C-alpha cells in the first residue's frame, strides 16, 4: 500500500528527438543513454485518501504537472484493477541547480513506486514501458548504467534495456542562458512540421544507433565519443532548420564545445553532447574527468557523474520522501 | 588588347552550397544575392609577352591561385580563337580586412577584363556563365544590385541575372576567429559525402528560392529578411551534420545572431546571414543600418554596404590596376 522509489536522470549518447505516436510516446528512432549516479528523484506513493494528491518538494502541485501525475496513476490503476486514490510525495535533489531535466527521473521513480504500491509485479521491460508513458526518456532511467531504448512499433515493443559500455564519466556544465524558450515537446513538433531534413532524421539516427551499439560492444571509448558528439551536433543542427529557426545552444555552449575540441587536441579524450537546452555535457574516461571539469568551469558550474542505478525501491521504511 | 574591369563581392540571401558538376561548376540549386558597393577588385588584362603572368596586390602570384587564373585565360582564348599570352594585374581593396572572400569579385573582374582584351563581345548572360567557371558565386558579381543564379542543367542554362528587390543595407561584422579551417570547396564535398540531410538540401533550397523571389517581387523586406536568416541557419546546420561535424560559425557569431534577434525584439528589423566562415552579415532597411552596425560593433569591426554595380569596365586608361 506504500512504496518509495529512487531514480536518476539519464543523458543520451544517441538522442531521442521526435515521436511517431504522441499518445503512446513512441519515438521515431531508438536512442542510447547513460543513467547518472547523481541528482536523485525520490518518490513515495501511498494508497488511500479521498482523491489523488501530488506534493513536489514540499508543496502541493497544481495544474499541468499534477494532472500528468494523476493521469499516470489512472494508467497504473487500470493495470492493477484498482480504484483507490493515492498520495504522491516527491522530492528532487536540487532540481534546477544541476541543469538536468527532472522528467526522466521523475517518471521512472513514479512508475516503480506506484506500480509497487498498487501491487503490480512488473518485469523490467514492463516497468520501462510504463515509465515511457509518463515521459519518453524516463524509460531509460529504469535501467542500470547504460540503456538502449528500442524504438519499437507499438506499446509492447518500445522499451529500454541494459547494454554494456566502457566505464566513463559525464561532466555536466551548466550554461547560464535563462529559461528554455521552447519545450522539448513543442520543439519536436516544430521540427516535424517545418524542417526539410526531418524525413532523414529517423533513418540516420537508427544508423547512428547501430554504430553506437557496435562501439559499446567493442568497448571502444574513442568511437563512442565521436559518435556521441556527431549525433548531438546533428540533433541541434536539425532544430536550427525549423521555421523559424530553433536554437537551444547558446554562444557559450558552442564555446564549451570548442573547449572540448581543444582538450582533444591537447591529448585529453573528451567529447561533447547537449540535450534540448544550453547545458553542455562532456564524456571522458574516468581518469580524465577532473581535468575536463576544470576546463569547462569557465563556462558554468560543473558536476561529475558516473554510471548509476536504474530506478530502485528504497529499503523498508527508510526511503519515504520528505 | 588591354582592358580593366572592376567588380565587387556579393553576399547571398539564398545560399549556394554544393555542386552537381565540379568541372562545369553547376550548383545543386539556385541562389540569390546582393552585389556590394564596397571592396573592389580591379583587374587589368594586357595581351602580349612570352607567357601568362599574374600579379596580385603588387606581387607575382604562384601556385594554385596563378594556375587557376591561367586556366581561366585558356578558356577565354579558346572562345576567342587566340593563342596570345596575357599579363593579369589585379588589386583587391583590403582583401582580408573586410572579411569578404575575394574569389567572386576576382573572377567577375577577370572575366570582363579578359573577355574584353581578347576581343570577345559577350552578352551579360555569357559573361555571367564565363565568370561562373572561375568561381561559382562570381557569376552573381557580374550583375547589378540583386542577382538570381539559375542552377540550370548545363553550362548554357546556369547563369545569374538581375532581379528587383527593395533597397537595403548589408552590415558586415568581422568576427575574429582565426583562419578558416576548411575551404568552401572542401566543405561542400564533405557535406555531399557525409551529411544524411544532403539529399533534402537542394529541393528545400529551390523552394526557399521560389519564396525569396516572390518576396523580392512583392517588395516585402520583412519576408526577405526572415527567409534570409532561415536559409543561412539551414546552410550552417547542414555543415554541422557532416562527419566529423564542420562548424564555420564561432561562438561570437552566434552571439551576433542573438544580438540581431534582440534588435528585432527592440523594433529594429535586422536579419542575419553568414557565408562559410565566422563573419556575420546583417541586412536592414537603409535607415536602420547605422543602428545595426552599432549593435554589432562589440563583436568585431563593421562595414555598411549598399547594393552595388556588377562588373564594369574602367573608363579609358584611368582604370589600370596598380
């Protein structure tokens, strides 16, 4: 009747951009990510009460974010054959300060906590599919360390599973550039509707994913890095071809990419990526992470993350969200 | 037996990027440009001597640039049925300081001076075609004010001609970013060979050109500006999708684009474009040019250009290049 789950953000090496089905949240192509070991979302779901409630970081949530959570609970209840309301209490570690979106960790934690509280015993694949319905990339945050999200063709076949990859670090650099002007969801729709290159995006991403999987299987960090930066540039280039042009990267973001290229020229293997916003994330071998962080510190606050756990249940009692 | 011609650079509003024929220099799509009234190339061709010579800015030119000029003279001689060598003396105004490539003005001036010296009486269309063989975009610098380069399907049908457009100014901002790492020619080949989006580039550029021609005919400066910035972003986005990614714009170039967007937010209609390098060129109505130049001056030296003349012959005697 009560469960607490913890989940972390993930950062994609092959990006997710564009849905083939808005309702089921089926992506146009597969993607591949690392789950981080920093910045947790901790969520407790307790059955009972008169109606659903959602408390986020100590305050009752309202509006769009609350109704998304309540619709998600409806989905879990329909799987469990239950009509009992639930209280959702969630806490994000430093949600804005880390420059990482909280939707992936948020819905991964909610999927595990809610499905457990309602008595569902989901397989890892079912859990990933459920999280996907809350926020697409959340399906990858249910997976330990590195995850491949298979695009699939329907609800059953679109899920994330673990893939082996060499140990690495992600250095997140927060570029201060004000609030994001266009959400990822709206950016994806604008891209679909106005970019002349969108038709080539899905097939080229599937090809990039195949190459990335091969590089992970070969344990080839250099190749993984090159493919990571290549695909990130392609995603950001794609958004710049919308009408009007949509650019998530700030001038300082490009300067950070230049600094990463300079690190490589100096013999430190680092590669850059960025989600739909100005923050830049470098990947490096573990031993190089501090040097990379030092080089990026002139552009903003940096954090180093290692491969982390997928969503997991808190030990008895101790894990209740504040 | 001697002729002097003057020509100016041009900046495209719809960009030329990619050839369908390397030898004939046939582009994959049409383009549209403004010929500037600043930064002249002045070239004198004098028949006679033992062999071809090329003097550029007072120094005997050697290597690749000289052999390109001599091959161009061969083409002119074959049209004229002549075997007489020629001395080419050319002078570029501040060739590097203005941040504008000199190949377009250079081959437009050479095409007119050489064809005149060898006694050819070319039509405007023939002159444009001849200039194209030296450097693709040179075919546009033979045209007064605004030029459409029809892509064509062979040597005869690929040429530039004048189009009416509203009076405007171009504000060239020199972004100091070191020498260009990859030439336009090599960048075009890399794009053709490695960008997954290249197949969509030519058809989308032809559609953009149709819309730009309609905007010019309607005298709609706002629409011209929006299409200019849209197409520039698409060209630069396209190069960023090569393997490895090729980015001509520097962080400060993006900052200049952001400053241009801020001018618009403040009610000054300016729009940005950029050729294959870090320099940014804003277009504005004539009355706004000084204000735009002031806003861009923090990113580099600025120059204001108005629509200028296509390649023309110097008045008798007075025009000999230094």
